[in-house]
C-alpha cells in the first residue's frame, strides 16, 4: 500500500511550550487511522500542520506525495480537512457556503451544482439548505464542515472530531459514511473518544504530551489491556464460592475479582496470565464439575485501560 500521508518529524513550539515533539507516522490508502490523545496532547496542532494550516517549527509532512511546505497548493487540492470547531461564514446559508467552497475549488456550472448536492446528500443537510449557518445546532454545523471537506472527493481526509456535537443517530450515519469512503481514501480521525476507534478505525496512534506513545490496530492495543481474554462468569451464589476456589488453582489464571450481581447471583472476573486464552480450560472445568453459569463472556480487552496506562505513565 502506498503511503498517502507521511508525517516526518513534525515539531511545534509556541514560545517555551513544546506542543508537538518530533511526531512521525505514515498512513496508507484504505486505512482509517484514529489519532488519539487526551485534551491538550497535541492532536489538533499535529493535524493543522499536516494539513498545511500551521507551519511546523521543524519537520514536514507529505500528502499524496506532495510536501506541505514546498507544494502547499497541490496538497490542498488532494486534501479534505475538517478542522476543530469547523469554522464557516456564519451569515451564509448552507447552500451559499457550499457553493462558495465549490467555486474556490475550481468547479462551475453543472459540475459545481452536482458536487454541492452530493455533499449535502451525503451529510444529510437537505432540511437546512437555506438556513443561515449561525442559526444551526452544533451538530448541523459539524455536518456542514464535513460536507465542505468531502465536496471535491479528495484522496486524503483529515477529520478533527468529526462526530462532535452529533446525536447517536447522526453519529451512526457519519460513521457509515466514513466506512463507505474508506476503501478508496486515506482517512485520519483525530479524537479523544475511544468509542470512535472501535467503531470505524483500522489502526490507532496514541499521542500524549506531544509525543507518539503507541501505534497499532485496535485489536493489538486491546491485547495490552488486563481484560484481554478475561472471562466474566455470572453464577448462582450457591456455587460461586466453590467455583472460585477451583478457578484459583486452574493453570493460566492470574487473579479473580468478585462482585454481587443481585438476585442470588455472583459475578467472577477471571483474569489470565499474560493475556493468554483461558476460556477453554474454564469450560472444561465447568463441564467436569457439572456447574451451570448464567452467563459467560470473554473480553477482547478495553481500550480505556490501555489509553489510561499509556497516557498517564510518568515514563511516557
């Protein structure tokens, strides 16, 4: 896969503050990269530099092979960018704003009208076509910003918090839209919402204090969670104590945590050693002892565990 985004040693200082510290990574066509970090981690600053809207102190980036410093116009032709806050012209109507963006992008006549209509259809803006942007809700303003980013059908999209302000139904529609575009494009989503990563991303980069601390697929990151391959058992209180005792002696079991589930049931969270699968051994034990579980669930892992461990580490 050819790299459509190449981030090469990007660094940004604001006076004495080092906001982004030598960040490097690459993204290929067909990837949806979640760029994760806590508030103030340097996500938006990195994305602004990658999009050519903020000059780096050092380092550079290439979009579809074009350098942001040496070939900024070529970069912007191939890039769809949804910045933080989705700035627009608030006194313009939605239709007028998108028409303006289309003209700036060099479209005219029937092609311009077609581009505007397609962008509005994809982002479901028809009902607010002639509303001034300043009168729209935060969710609709975000969709206007997304419409301008995809209007010219760019090869590369950088989206800063694309579902910010959207209700659950709108989030679902935007995620479906991103999934639908993903195969033919290279998409980066800057976010602090971990749910976004599990829902639509094929890969995630975690940044904190301006530095990249982790890079992998959601599955690879979740495998670093203590909950990876943990088995959650809901048992009747009558067998819970005996089962817990037997489980503690089972090879591969590291620890067990117990909680009351109410209605005469107990929940046992059985954590494996080194994240290795133990569900089969537990199933064999229960079959041998003829115990019945109300519910058995094997965890994939929890991104929030991994995110906290990585971003709060003092050594990071």
